[in-house]
């Protein structure tokens, strides 16, 4: 589980950050299991931001356990970073909204770390 989760987290992070890694490249590099997890945790960038955020909340409880673990790790990492430094251009209100939204996503992941 740890290796697959780590590979999925790295693949998902690369995809989110750079957006140029294709699903086929992830499949070839890491295999079907990792590719499936990455698909589950990657937003559909063709949708408006508000819809992507809404879907993260709605879909969180329905992910596989490994995808939930990757999603949880991603949210916790982002929140930790947010606590260390506020991204340029973010207001206190935006930070607050991000924390509230992340909490809603993580509520759908309850039990993942057991």
C-alpha cells in the first residue's frame, strides 16, 4: 500500500503541478493500479473551478481506500504548507475558505488512516 500510495501521490502531484503528464504515461511508468488512483484524485480541468471543488466534496467518500489515502495526504500537505506561508495574492478570507473547503473534502475521507 505504501509504495502504491507514494507513487500515486508523486504522479498526482506532477500532474497537478505541470499538467502535461498523460494518463498513458502514468500507466506505462507506474502500472494500472497507480494510474487508476491518479485518475480518481485528479480534477477534470475542463470544468469550472467551483464545480471541481464541489465534486471533490461529493466524490471523496466514493473513492477507493488507496485513492482516499492519497487525497488525504494531499489535503494535509496543502494545509500544512498554508499554515507555514500564505500564497502570494491570497487574502485571509481565501485562506479561511480553503480550510473550510478542505475540511469538507476530508470529512468524506474519514476512516482512511485507520
